[in-house]
């Protein structure tokens, strides 16, 4: 199993919006692959929302309600991307340190 500093932050949260972590020594296991796939979907969603936001900002007819809805969706996407970036940064740091041990 991994040591506590090698836990993977998963791209979803648990009860009370608390972070979920994966403790495994198999980065190609089912849960690792599931997390990778969810992260990929979150990145695609964020990209699509950025395009939608650009179009909405350029459109003078975009209503205030539409902008509020878009802002909520962008906030959620940003939260997801922050979690992905944090997780990937942590994974990279732990893999770099384990590689330098050899």
C-alpha cells in the first residue's frame, strides 16, 4: 500500500464535501482508472464551459439569469479543475521523489 503522503486525491468529494483519497499501490487499478476518466470528463466540461462563457459575454442579448447560471457552472468546473490540479501536482511530486530515490 501507499504511504500516507502518497494518497491520491480523487476528483469527487464525500459527505459534507470532504475530500476523498485513494490508497493503492496499483496506479492502473479500477479506482485509479475511474478517477482518471472522471478527471478527463471534468477537463472536457470546463473547456466547453469556457467556450460557452466567451459566447455569452460577446452576446449583448445574454440575460442576467443566463449569466448567473453560467457563473454557477463555471464555479463548479473551477472547483473540479482545482481538485484535479491539486491531485496531479501531488501525484507528480510523489512520483518525482520516488524516482530520485533510485
